[in-house]
C-alpha cells in the first residue's frame, strides 16, 4: 500500500484492492489538490476543506457518515465523534474512518477534537497507521491531546496532518507533538509504502511531503 499526502487532511491510499481518497478539499477552501482518480472517497465532516468531490476523478463510492461498509473488498468503518470536546456544541460532528486496505488498517481521524471514549476505541479496534490532525486547539487537537490519542490507539505508524509543512518549529503544534511522543526530528518523505511485514516494531512518526504544494 502506498500512502500520499495531498495536503491539509487529504490522503490517497493506493493498494491492490483499489484507491481510497480521504477528506478531499474544495478548491475554494484554500487547499486545492490535483485531479485524483479514486474508487472510494471518505469525508469526515461537512466542511469545504474536507468534503468535496470536485477534484475526484472516476465514479467513486462516497462515504460520509457512521456505519460499516465494503467497497471492492476494502472494509471501512465510520465512527461518529465530534469536532470539539463539548460533544459538537461548538463545531459539530466528525466521523473517524478506519480503512482496511491490503491487510493494513488506516485510521483517519478527520477533525477529531477530543480524546476517544472507550466505546469509540472498541469500534476502531486495532490499527496500523493513524492519520493524526495537529493544527492546534483553535481547530481541533492540542499536542497533548494528540499524544494521548496515540497512546489510546497504539498504532505502529503516526502520520501528522492538517498542519503547515513550512512551519514545523518546536513551538508549533507539530513540533510539540513530536516532543510529546519522544521524537526529535522527522525528515519528510514523498510517500509511505507499507506491507504487513514491513510495519515497524515500535511507534514511528512519519511526515509526508504535501503533494498539493
């Protein structure tokens, strides 16, 4: 499976079973992406930066809410969560998606704004890769909350998203996240290629270059 970051919260996962595009942004949101073919699209919440098919090619199946789905042997579970820590009172709802592709489980947290409840963790189950928002508490998770969620989910790989790749200093939410999880420096790579056998034995944070820039 190959994972590419297209910018903001948008990722493309390409595997033998198909291509999944997660949280494609509307070009007018300031997070335009190249035209991208996909078989399956997931959208975590109804916001222009996360829920547009304007840049998606083909005839994808589009998922935007909780439930259990199977598309071309790709298994998907959507879990209802919230965009804030007040049960959506400030910013509304959010759907966390887990996607099983090529025997690997990705978890896209969308704009999750709180640590996960026990019931949410049970629905999510064991994951391999966590796509983790770290734009700061003004939009979703603080670094401390993000680190706690990593501890809750226990993924093998964490890929940060929803941050400015041109500003990764220690005092930014991204920089503070690395400190919280005990990582000093991360060199961005163009894409992440994984198989079940190549998963690291311990937690690894991998930063991806944004292909949208």
